[in-house]
C-alpha cells in the first residue's frame, strides 16, 4: 500500500484536529456516536462514545459515504489497520496483510453497502498498552484490493484511541456531519447562536475555549454545555479540556464562522487569477477563480496560516472571482501561501509558479537557500511567492526559429537523458546535440506532476516548474543556451487532463470524482483514452486557463513551440469508453477543430512563428483542416518502420507511403514523422529480438541490426517535411520500453558511443540531419516517383532543378531491382562521393540492408 499519509485536503466544514497528533492527520467522515439520539449518517459510526484500548467496540460502516468506493457492495470486505504514534507519523504495527484475506479482519455483512467490525484494540494488535499511540488508522478494501474505502478526499481513516482507564473528552455538539455538499443553511454566520456540548470519560474539571479564550468551565463534571454567539468571522478553533489530577486531555474542532463576503470589482490592472505584484504601490494582489463558493480566505506566512477577517477575499459582482490586496508584505522576502475555500478545502494557487509539496519535496534534497522551509501551520501543497526574485538576464534577445519544414526535433526526457536530471547538466549536453545536427529540442513535460520521477503526463500545476529538474533560472539558462546554438525549444504540454493534486480538480470534487458543477472538467471522460480528469475544452473557464498557461511559458521562458499531448481528446463529443470501437473517436469533430484553432490564434497573437504540434493521430479530413491553419501533426510511423527494419512483411505491412503528403491528402508535409517516440517500442530492440534472417544474414545480430537502423533513418530523414528523433535512437538504444515499467526510469547508456558500430550509426544520423537542414529540397520537395511497399523501396524528390533519389533493400536477401525511369541517368552518391551513371541501366543489385542517397548535384552538408 506504500505510505499511509493523510492528504490534508479537507472536505468538511468541521475538521477534527487532535492535539496529540503533531502532523495534523484529519479525522474526517468519522463521527462519534452522540449521547442523545440522532440519525447515524457517518461513514464510520461507533457503538460507544469512546474507543478504549482494552474494551470491545463495533465499527459500523456505511459505504455510501466517503469516497463511496464500496457503495452497495455485497462482497467479502476486509479491514486494513495500524496505529499512529501519539506525536504523529506514519502507520505502525500493521497486523493485517494486504495480500491475504484473513477471517480475523473480515467485515461482517449487514446489508448492501453496510458492514461492521467488532474488536478489542489491545487483542487485535496484541499489544499490552496504547500509551505510545494516539490514533487507530484504517481502511476497508475488497478481496483483491482494487477497491479501497477512504474518506471523500481519499485520505485514510483515523479514530482517536483512549488508553485503559484513560481520560479523554469529545464534542457532542456541534456534531461532525458527513461529507455531503455544504449549502448555505449549514453555515455558521456571525452572531448566530451555537450550542456547545462536550462529554468526558471521567469526572474532572472541564473547560471550553475559542481561539485561546475561555468560554465556559465546570468542576467535577462529566459534561458541559454552553450557548455562545461567535462575533468574528473566520476560523474558530474550539477546544475542550479535561483536567484530572494535573493531567490534561484535549480535543479540538475547527468551525468556519462566515460573514457575507464583500462584493467588489477586481481592481484595474489586477489579474483575475494568480498574483499581481505592484512594487510601485508596495502591493500584492491575490486572485482565484471559484464560482459557486461561499467564502475564500488567503492564508500564508504573513498571517500564521489563520483565516483572519482581514484576509477574507472579496467576491466580484459576477460571483466568479475572489481577490484580496495586501500592502504589508516585505519585497525582500519569499512567502508561502494557500487558499481556504468554504472553510473546508485547502488548496494551493492553480497559477503558482513554484510550489512546496510536503510529500514529495523531501526526497529532492534541496537546501533551504534554494526553497523556503515548508510552513508548519500549512495544509498540503502551498504556493511560493518570491518577492525578492531577480529577473533572468537573457543573453539572446532575438532568435530566428527554423522553418517548420526544416525542423529536425529531438524528443528528450530530462530524467533519462542526464544522470543528474538537472537543467544545468542538460545545458552541458548541447554540444552533443549540435554535433548530431538537430535544430529543435522537444522537452517532455516539465510542469509539476504527481510524484518526482515521472514522464510528466500526470500534471497537477500547469504553470509551476517541476523542481525535480531545477528552478526557473536553470530552465531559462538552458533555453538561452539552446538559442545561442541555433536550437529551438518546444515544450510538451498536457491540456487533455489533470490529476488529483490539481487545485482545479480539488475545487469541485465529491465522492472520488469531479463534481458536475466543475467549471473545468467533465465528470465522465468524453473519450476512451483519457487518464486523470478530463478537461472540458468547450468551457470558457478551460479555454481561459489554457491560454493563460501558454502565454506564461512563451513570455516567461521564451518557449518556441508547443506539442499538445493527446490533442484529439479536446472533444466534447461522447466517443465512448471502449478502445475496441473507435468509430466515434475517429470521426470528424468540428468543435474540436475550432477549439484548437482558437488556441493557435491566441498563441500566434503573441508570437506568429510559434510552433503548434498536435499529437492528434486523427482522420485525414480533420488533420488536413488543422494543417491548413498552420499547425503540425504527429505522424506515427513506428509500426511500419519496425516491420521494415526487422525484414518482415516487406511487401505488405512495411508500406512507408505515409511519409508523403499526398497520402494524407495534403499538398505540403504538415506533419512531424517519427520512427520512435516515448510511447513506442525501440526499433533496435525489435530487430534484436524479432528480426528476420536468411543464411548468414541475421537481423538479430547487433552489427546487422545497427546497419538496418541507418537504412531506416535514411528513409525517415530524407523524406520531405519536419522530423523527430526520440533520444538515443541515433546510437541504437535497445532497452525495452517496458523495462522498469512503461514510464519507469531507463538506464543511461552513453558508453554505447564508445562502440565503433554505434558511433557509425550516430555519424550517419549526423550526416542525414545536415543534409536535411542544409538543402531546401528536404523541406517540401515534390515526390516525382516512389515505390515504398516492396522489399526494395525508393522515392525521388525534385525542387528548383535539383533531384534526390533514396533507395534501399529492406529484405534479408540480395535483390535485383528493376530500375524505374525516374532513377535512370547521372547521379552523385552523397555518402561515397562517387559519380554514378545509370543512364542505360535497367537493373540494380542491392545487398540486404544496402542503401543509397543520390542527387543530381552534390548535396550541401
């Protein structure tokens, strides 16, 4: 199960804060049984008011509550339980085995979705006392562990433990309600009468406190009642204390007391999202889009993370935006901050440029002079506002991008390209890319995603740079150095979906899914290939967010282009859930086309030369329309190149015709063709494991397979239009995509370049990239003849009086090739420099794997 750490998202108006738990693990969705009768509606209800260490108790589960993962279940279900130390921490003494279904922790079935479990903690955990432990931590699961019942916010379940004959106290009123959506009638408002009632395990001195001020006291009592009227808005920490013989037991709950929010228009010049810094006035404004919410407070270092009245955010008249302007901040400091929404939900700023993640950041080992310390009073992820940040001094103020048709893009995952996975180290590798001859780098996603070592396609903060790779000025220095070396930088961006850490997801979330009133997301994904939570791109909120993010990366980092991940998913047409029936998914979608054009127009209003590359992989009609507007489309040639390189189905499954614009119904090649990408299996791996053979010629032989890579690279890079190389394909990387898991880290094999045959492959790639970038014919030359279905494949290009011929034998035997008329005549072999006279020749003999790049006049290089 990994780490059992509660995520402090908070979906209740009243969150139990145990004084004995230093790490503030929330006990949510769980309500203690009352002294007086009232309906039992919590996720977990107890058969007695307190959970004593040495007394039998029954937990009653209603699985329609919480995240509802086991709602309506009639299957065998099992408890998974451990103990939390008195001072907080992770699960300990976990006596249940996740992989074993033992009757000792099997739940008792009552009715569909209703179960119970009766036990005595001391016997269950086989420990003599509970003095070292403050909470019981637990989950419920089905037999194979695929369904796990947690709180509504997917945090683990916790109950306070009372030691044998120990003293404890609890609130009876106000009661802790389950996580149904909060409505205004549940709100505590300023001046409203509130009945407070507490109950103790033993008679003693009882007192009730509000934000440190005593409200009531009684001696030698088991309970205490007090009616109060709370006069200030914000969070009120209510504390009950039981003192017996100098020993004090406490419990706390937090209530939001809300005055009506101030209604005020957003001040001129203040952004409707994120932070707006006005140094001249000494002001910083904070804004958050959150329609349908009742209150938002700004919390941070500047107010001790307390929801104080002065930090209640105003609401714009249209009800969409919340904002507050502060004038008391030190412009020589870094601050951390977050928002408290409706008194129940703590979120970081969706527009934050840097975040602190208490769960994942410690593994990065970053020092305090790099990042501010995580604030002890904060909840979950927080944003960082660096008012002392010094702007990066750009060395290259202007950069002329390569023409689209001339692009040779190098797709790169920082994590698996350099051992230190840092931009500073990546910058040092630019000499290698320059030697290779590429003129653009496409960085796989570098925005904050869930976890540290990832591919980046599980984004949570679309504007925040992932600290795993470095900080802002590190990336800027890398972009600057790329431009200095004539290399454009293309950023892979993920706008199809977001994952659960995203504040946009959390703002409208219930029972394990985005709520139906979410301004940004679909409750049910509109297509079968979605992961995470599916953005609704027909929503004006989503469109604003995407445009804002694109603007930020262009203006802040001088990014030259974007590759839109899974752009075909920007649809609101229901495309089904089955990957076996893709008819709806592949159908033309006018709305999707319009949405993508709108994003392109926005980008080009800022930088008309910015590349837009779509991972669309759609039908030709739709792709043609997108291409006509100036966008580029990914062109996946992995399957056919694999078949051709392996020497199989050379007359059928290895048709390379989709390299050419005419096969797409286009006049110009507006697509980025590639043989490999992060999503596909390596060609060399396939050749070494599944290659064909004949006699002594065996593609499973490394030397032979590497020559096949040269042959494949020639046909890819010499065909017209932009191209992409997936990192290390240029020297024959042969590690399976599935090693260490599909998205897992892959070994660095720079030592491969010490092998002569692999170095020869690199040099062939370098020659081909230079031929492509130094000769206009490879941008958009016309195909005058082609035969790319047979064993011997060829095509002929023509432009401005120059002609180029490409041919090679993809078979495993010698081939007699009937020379077509287009290849007859005088040529120059651009690899050997030899003059060729094929004027009167009718046939050509080619060895298996043999290739040639010929032209009428010698190509520039």
